[in-house]
């Protein structure tokens, strides 16, 4: 079993999404001892910018024109990153909430790898997925809380979960399991700790059947 762990927090040992995904991975390793894990930290990976070279490479690939050396180099890195996603039997993601959405480095990874004929197909009319990954597990960490009867109801303020869930399904992940850990930063200390402890416990439980 080969698992890709995409870590989207830059906070290392202080990160709640990383702590909860790590608890999940430790428990999953017990359930699945032959597990191999490829960790892709979007902050440490030196992701290339999706700049003129990357866009040039993308369109030259479609029109089958020769790429210049800079375009070929960035395209090779894109192919390597996409191959890491395709290779995974399971995907685990740790996602912090930033400005009611997710960190730009995670979107940078998605913009790089989400290429036609790498992760999806398009025949001029319809999109199709290229992955056959049975399951992904996503931890969504949030400093605040988003109950519907609060001043920040999820129905208006949550722009974190929808796109990431959509994207995983779009590329072919069959089942997306998620765990939302709210109130990691702003509520009083006791409530924060309680919420994180609940997240860790729930993650360990969910790992048994992944
Ligand atoms: C740049 C930035 C923006 C943030 N924006 C939000 C936000 O819009 N809503 C929220 O609830 N928390 C927000 N937070 C708090 C984080 O969601 C919270 O600290 C969470 O635990 C981050 O995940 P991590 O601990 O894995 O890094 C923000 C934090 C940072 C650094």
C-alpha cells in the first residue's frame, strides 16, 4: 500500500492539521504494516511558479510544438509531481484554513499537477478522471468556528472544503473522507485543547477503516 501525504501547513510542530494527519498516519500504519508514505510538503518542495515557461510548456504540449530548455525543465518537474499523485493508493491531506479558504501553496500544487492527460481527460465536451484512487482523507483545520447559528456560518464562510473535495473527486478519488478541526486558535485555551484532542482521537478511529 502506497500513500501520498500532502502537507499544506508551514507551521511544522505547531500545526494542528499536521498533528492530526500524523496521528492518522501512525494509526493507519498499525492497521497496514506494509505501508509506504511519500510526504509532499508544499512549502518545502520548491514548487515552480506557474509562470510564462510553465504556461508555454502546457500549450506547446497540447499543440505538440517543441519546448525550449526552460519549458522542458518545468514540464519535467510537473510530470514528476503528477506521477507522485497517480502512484498513490491512498491520499492524505492536511489543510489549514487561510482567509476562509486554503493556503496558496496548495493551489500552486494543484495548478501545476492538474493537467489534461496527467490527472484528467477532456474530449472537447466532457471531463473524465484519470485516477482510480479508492480513498482520500482530508483534515481541515480552522482557527475559528463555523456553526450555522454563529456570526460565521459555514454556509457563507467555508470556502476551504468545497474546492478541495471537488478537486479530489474531479481527478478520480472515489471516496473523500474528511475531518474538520475547528477552534484551533481563537477560542479560550481549554476549548482549543479540547477541540484538538477530539480531532486527534477521531483521526485515530477513522484510520482503522481506511
Ligand atoms: C494567513 C492565515 C490566515 C488565516 N485565516 C483564517 C480564517 O480565515 N479562518 C479561520 O478560522 N482561521 C484562519 N487562520 C487560522 C488557522 O486556520 C489556524 O491556525 C489553523 O490551525 C491552521 O492550520 P495549521 O495549524 O495546520 O497550520 C489563518 C491563519 C493564517 C496563518
